[in-house]
C-alpha cells in the first residue's frame, strides 16, 4: 500500500485504539451508580474506584513510551491492549472492592501502552506539515470515547449487568490490539536507522527544558478542562436545578465542540508552522472564557448554558497541540519517551485538578471555583511564552529553528 494512503490506515488504527481506551476510562464514571450498588461501595470507596484506572495508568506511561522506542508500536500496542482486554473481562465480576480496584488499576497500567504507541505511529507516518491535523483527529478520540461510553454503557449494564458490560469493553480492547498487530508497521526511514544513533537519545530528550516546559505549561490547562468535563453535571444539577439527563446533554455538547476544535486547531498549526504559538495563545483564550463562566454562574440558563458549552469546548481544544509539540521536540527515535513524559505529567496534574476544584467549591462557591480553574491556564501561558517567542523569531529568520515553534523534528531534536 502506498505510503500516501497507508498513513490514513495508521491514523484510523491509532484513533480507534485511543477511543477504546477513552471509552474504558469514562466507563467508571458513567457506571458509578451500578458499581456502587453491585459492590456495596461507600462514597469514599466509590472515589477510589473512580480514580483507579488513572492511578494505574499514570506511572506506566513513561515506561511504555520508552519500550515503544525500543520495540516499536506494532509490538507495544497489541501487547498492552490485548492484556488489558483480558483483565477487563474479569473486572465486572470481581469478588469485592479490593479486587475491583486492583483489576481497574492493572487495566489502566496496561492501556497506557496505547497512548505512546498510537501517537508514535501517527508521528512517524505523517509529514511535519500534516501532523497537527493528524494528531488533532487522533486526540478527538477522547471525547468520542466519552460519548460512546455515555450512550452505550448504561443501557448495556441495565440489560446485561456489569459482568457482560466489562466483558464487552475487554473484547473491544482485544479487537483494537489485533488491528494494531495486523495493520501497523514502522516506516523504512525509522527501521533503517543504525542503532548507534539511538543510544542515549531518550536520556537526552528527557533532560530537555523545552520538553518539561511544554509538558507542565500545557498540563495546567487541565484545571479548566476538568472544571467543565468533571463538574458540569454536578454544578447544573445541584446548583441550577437541571435534571442529570439534561445536564449530561450540555456535557455532550461540549465534547462535540471539543472534537471540532481539536481538529480545526491542529490544521491551523500545520498552516502557521508552529505548535507552541497557538498552544500558548489558547491559554489566554481559556482563561478569558472562564472569567465569563464565573460571571454567569447565576445568570439565566439561556445565557449560562451556551457560555458553558463554548468554554468547555475551548478547554478541550489544546491537547493535540501539546502532544505534537512534545513529540517533535524529541525527534523520531525518542518520540515514545517524550509522549510518555508529557502524558505522565498530564496524569499527575489530572489527579490533582479535581481535588483542588472540589475543595474550592466546598470552601467558597462555584463562581470562585470556575475563576480559580481559569487562573491555571494563564500560568501555563506564562510558562510557554518564552518558547512561543523563540518560535516566532525562528520563523522570522532571526535565529535557528527550535522547539519553540518549528515543526521540523530533526531541528527540534538537536
């Protein structure tokens, strides 16, 4: 198959694998009432169950990324997702709370393979001027997976129970693993590279300040994303009197807008020749949108709901740019390591964000909580600003291209 056509096969496989992982990650949230009732969980235990997949996945992301750089995505994605499928097949019929948490954590650790492997595959098969669009499409898999989970899993659990529901998720993971094994391959320009060129590449990449700035700067955007993705239903139902079903439709609208914005902004980054410049500007836009949310929390629903949907969609728009920026800083032989580090930082911050937001709501009010969530992207913009300035100067020809804005991995890896 010609490379020009085959790269779309790679993108389809990677996006499908990541959507499957996202569906599993959202499954615990959408099935929380059933899990609580079937396993007789307290509120505290339910919180641990909700966090279990992330607790397992976060420390495994960097090791999977390093392994992907050594073994390739055709090995890593099927190995991790296939094993996760087997674990999930047992999850719904776990013997109790402890086993349930352990199985979910193990499944999360195994599913971490898809993050680095699918992203690495797309990075290798798409040219620098196409990667923003390609990774924007791939990153749209997260809200798509969330939509599928919200629509399909609750009725499936009602009719078939948790055992069959998690078995179905396990089958989906195994199917994604088989697709990876059968359809993924490494480009010749990567496999032909001599091993000595790879020695020490991951170590050098993980010590690069630009990679850490991109990872931490963009991770701060997660506070805003979490405020809308995790708390919208609770806020609208508890504070504004909407039914949970109606509030969930608002959340679904945010996800649809998030898909469109991730793809559009990825394409825009290809056209302007930079990831960091639009990424840093998004920090300002997200912060401004949350100021508006904070100002309208008590406004009529006809005003508040459109504001929430727009702010929530914008808060989801940045992830693909951060993903590509981290990978391009690393270059082709340390892509997995860079993606693993960036996703690990996101995982850590993603664990902290809901705790911070809930604490602010408890101590003050929803408008203060939304306002505080909008402050963190402003700090992220400040961290990314030096890289953005360097990128603009590089494109103007006043200094060599670097990770600040250039999209050439060979230059970014220097």
